[in-house]
C-alpha cells in the first residue's frame, strides 16, 4: 500500500470519528491519524479498532474524564 492509499484509508476511517461536539474530538482525530498511518506502514497491520483503543488510552491517561465520541459499531466490528 503506497502513501496515497494509506491517506485515503485513514480519511475514510476518520469519517467515523466526529470533529465535534466535545473538546477532545480534535485530539482524538489527530492521535488516530498519526497512529493509524504508522500501523498501516508496518509489516503487521493492526485493525482500526485496536488503533482507536490505543488512542483512547492515551487521552484517558491524561484526562480520565474526557468524553469522546466515535462510531462504536464501525470500530468494534
């Protein structure tokens, strides 16, 4: 998978993480894009749900009460 295909794949997945409402949505989307691009570039490609769980752990490490929204059916399926 080349870089353009990876960016397209991540953009499609980011449609399932809303930009707002919520003060941590932008942070979640940024971390997701970074980690997902990294996971697509490795030898072992992780699933989108695994990457999202890592992102949530990072956010909740700093702010345990952070309320974030995402399409649970998409990422858990």
